[in-house]
C-alpha cells in the first residue's frame, strides 16, 4: 500500500510487474475529498483528463505486455457555471464548496460524455479500447431531477496494452451459460463498520464488480494494481482470489480505511 500521488507512486514499481489493473479515478466535479493535489474537484476538464492520461503512461510501463486495465468512470452534467454544489439530504457527500467551470463548448445541463472523452484520450495515447461494459445498478441512488431519466449505470472500459492479452473467457459466464455480455447487473454494496455506521468513503466500488474484473484478466500468481485505491475494494477482491496486489491512494484517511477493512475482513 503506497500513500501518495498515483503518477509519482507508480514510479516506485518495476517495469512489467502487473498483470491487470482495476481502478476508478476520482470523478470530475462530483466529489471533494478534502485533500490537496486531488484531481477532479476544481481543475478544468482538459487538465483532469490529461492528468489521467499521464498517470496511465506509468500504468503502461508497469503493466505486462499481456496485461489489461478495467477503468470505471462515471458521467456527469455541466453545472451551468455554478461554482458550488448545494447539500443533498439524501447524499451528504454531494455537497461541494468549489466546482470547475463549465467546459468550453458545452451548455448548462449538458451531459458531458466524460467516460468516452477519457477513453478516446487514452486511445490517442496508444491504448486499445477492447470493450465498453455497462454496469447497471438495480439499486441506483434516487435523483431529484424531473426532466430526464434517473441515471442507473456507469461505464467500465476494458483497455489493453497490446493487441493480444490474457483473458479467461471461461472464468465467468453470462445468463444461460452463454459467454459474458457487456451489460452487468451488479448492485451497489454499502459497507458497514463494526458499530453499524456507514464507512468513510462516499463512492465504494462493489466487491463483486472488482472480483469479476480481476478473475477474468489475471492468473493465480499475478499482481493486481489499483492506482486510485479509494476504499480498497480492488485490493480486497484481489486478496479473496489469492492474487498479490499493489494499491496507491493519495488520502491518508482512506489508507487508514483500507487497513480497517482488511482487519475486519
């Protein structure tokens, strides 16, 4: 477990030492994690995307030639140039005292298409986009909007370093024992502390999602990486499957959270 900026911390890892990456960077304009040098809080959209692409240059270096990346990114809407987000009694983590400006060329209330903007930037940087998975959340959080459908999915991209890579097509099957399709229905999984309170991270990836990604694209003796470890779900899933792992997280409080989750696991 490394505590620090993702790009800098990855410089400590040897070349071609990681088999697969399962990660979800901080989403743009959706969270304030209360720490300096975080990405996505108030930096402009192009700066945010560029920071991910530059970090992925290091990911490419540490990834084996037959390695892959599962990249989970949520979409968002423009703020209409409001530089804050009001508190939401249903989701306290949504409140933000500062937000990025509306990106040039977009209008108030526009859906940004952020996952594909990042994917295309990574494609331009040399990555293969091998699949777009729709993670359908049947228990999606309610929204107060009345002029569009409530969002109930996120995007997960399968990226590869080369044209050919390791992929275990038989590790998990889809409905009726057919090969896995690109729509995955996986509920969110709130994690409870021992005292019954919700844990400290506002956007925790479900273990079942991380477990599936790791199982498909890693071997028993390989290393799994999460450069934006957050609450440590990828690392827990890797441990469950008997893989070695490396996690990088910039916020010390989240490193403490990961340690607590491992102690109670």
